[in-house]
């Protein structure tokens, strides 16, 4: 079908705007690596897009044993997006899926270590980052509710301070944290619960370490750390830079601040916490968080399989 130049221009403009700039940048890097790989393998230009499943499998195994499976999967996703952009068929199927499973199984041990293992709990800054990361994750917090935008000052009506953190509320040491300002309730604030966990991401453990190492006064921002000149506020920029430096080095994708809120929600769903409880714990004002559910293939069996059915004494009425 032949369309006018204006129509073709609008379509191209929409395609060029289909992905965020940061996503486009990552995708372009992967596509460049793929084309370089094709050059080395002397793959003819016409066989590069659409790429055969065999070629996709070869590219997926290029750094097997050096990258995490999730990183390789993101590279393949970039190639799939490139094919969609070029309006060419995507040939990835079951064989590619099996190869990706194999690549994931042969991932280096370093990519399987928890990010917290790369942070030094004896360093004032790292310890503060650990406390903020685990609190944001398990408390389903937005970073803007707990971190100051500036290192030397903070908006006192918007950021949680030391006095907003309660003493332990039960024998396990779980605590309440008051958020003076939230996205939903604004300056009415909201109270959340930080609960003890049994694994290496326990927010109570790292909060206690943080409070012992970075001795804070009642009105200091809760997430601030000690310098020779006094205390500095942990900013969102520095926090994410530290976290992403660790994750990217381990072969994971960089994350945004929103990932902690949604990641905590998803982890609780996978752990079997009822959605209505999660809605309250995460300060969700609506059921919008349902749109963010990840790992549906894991969640559905968890909540639906092996339900206890009632025995029908009589046939249901029509």
C-alpha cells in the first residue's frame, strides 16, 4: 500500500518515539554488538534482519558463563524490539528459549550473589544505603518519601527523620515508620511497618546497624550518614548510583527508584501475602498496583492451584 509522505512521516515519528531515550540507548548498544558479531561470523547483510533462530541462539551464547541470564534475556529483547521496529518477522521460538535457559543455568556465581554482599556494613555511606534499600523494598516505599533531593539539606515536612522511626513494636524487633509526606496522602502522611525478615535483606538488621554506626539526633534525616564535617543526607541520585554500580557490575540491568516499591510488592505476592494486605502495607490508594504484577506464571499457581473446593450437595440452580 502506498501512502502519502505525511502519513509515512507520522508513522516513522511515532516509531522513533516508541521507546524512552534511555531504553533506545540500551537497545542501540545491543544492536551494534549484534551487528559486530555478524561481521565476525561473516553473516550476509540480508540474513541479519530478520535473523534466523540459529543466529539468535549463537548471539545469546556469545558471553555464556560471564553474564547473568537476565542480562542475556534483555539483549534478546532488544533484538526483538529492533525486528518489530523494522517490521520484520521474529524467528525466536522454543529452541531459543531452551538456549536462554541454558545460558541462565551457566551464569557466573558472582551474578547470583545478593547485591548487599558488595556493600560494606562498616562504611557509613554503604551502611546507610543498605538500610535505605531494604527499608524501601520491604516497606514498599517510594524513594522520594524517604530520601532528600539534596545532600546538605532536606525538606523537613517531606522526609522521614530519626524521630519518625518507632522503637521495636514486638519481640522480633519490627518497627513503625511515619512518612510525613506521601504521593497519595500528601502532607497528611502515612505510617508503614518495617517487618523482620529471615534472609540477608532483613530491613531491621540493617536499620539497627545504620543507627549504631551513623549516630543521628532526633531531627536528622533517618537516611543520612556520617562525614568528617558532620552528617550528609543520602540523596536519591547517590543511592541509585551506588546500587546500580553493583548490579551492572554483576551483570544485572540498572534499576530506577520505582523498582523498590514494585519489587517489594511482587516479592510479597510471591510469598503468598494476600493482595488486600499488600494494598494496605504499600499505601496503595487503588488497585493500580495489580498492573505491576510480575512473574504471573509463578503467582497464578501460588494463589489458585489446589483450592479447597466445596462439595455440592445438590446441582447448582440455573
